[in-house]
């Protein structure tokens, strides 16, 4: 029975809330439509097995409290850019062009409350740096 549940965990998509998110930078506001992963199961699956991701899409991982957070690319087909931020949306770390399928840790970044994953190259294209602010719109 354990194996059957494990298989379903990967086959049946988890229902994720879609939200509007903006990155507020000195040169402008960059909008995204993100899926929010705020449960342990949603955070564990993340963007695994996805073959496509819109240029303005992504996934926001929300953690219940600030903590050191490391991510990885296990079972992730797409190369991603990652932004680690605190609860105020201040960017603590940026990792670009991650290696698909890698089990190497990305981070850890201390005091992280949220991680935004977007398609690789999006951060460079929009000039997103640590001076920008991440804001999840209600």
C-alpha cells in the first residue's frame, strides 16, 4: 500500500493556489503568475517532472518560519532561476541557470521564508537583482 500511495503522489497533481506576484525593482515592476506551494507535500514536489513553464510563470515556496533553506533539482526537467527571500520580500540570494536533475544543494540560505522559482534566464532578462523586492499580491 505504501508503494501505491507513493506512485499516486507523483502521478496525481497537487492542487496549488495561483497568485499574482511582483518583483519591484528600481527600473520597474515585473509581474508573475505563480503557483504557491505552502504545504510540506507541495514543497517536496515543487516543479518536478514539468516540461514547460511560462515566461511569466513560476512557483513560490512558502515556509512557516524563517529558516536556512536549500533546494535541489532532483527530477526537475527545466533549468530554473531561484530567488531566496525573507518574510518582508527582501532578496537574500539568487541562483541562476540551475542544472536539471542535479541532487546538489542550492544554498542553504539563512533566514529564508520564501523561494521563487522561474524559468532559467528570466532574472537576467528582466535585470532582477538583490536590490529588488518580492511581493505576493493578495
